[in-house]
C-alpha cells in the first residue's frame, strides 16, 4: 500500500488457506508471511514489488509470530 497515494502497490499471491503472521524487515525490503497450507511455510517477498524471493519450508507447525533480527 502506498500511503501517500492511497493506492495498492501489490498483494500477496493467493494461498489456499490463510496467512497467519507477517513480518517486515527493518529496512522494509523483505516481507515474510507465515502461510498455512497442506504443509506450512514462510514465504519471502520483495517489499517494493511483491516478487517472490523464496520459501522456507520444513516447519512442523504454523508460524503464528515472526520477527526480523
């Protein structure tokens, strides 16, 4: 969302179930989204364009809280 313009810049790709948590990197360049699907994963997205940067899998449960350090 561009708050100055009041316009949507991009949105997350559709997920079948839900996004349970979000975290934004301190510099705003990366958005992490904890997605609940058949196998839970954390999706990494470019904060400016929404481009998919990667996907972290292997979680044994849902990511209900995240933070960048």
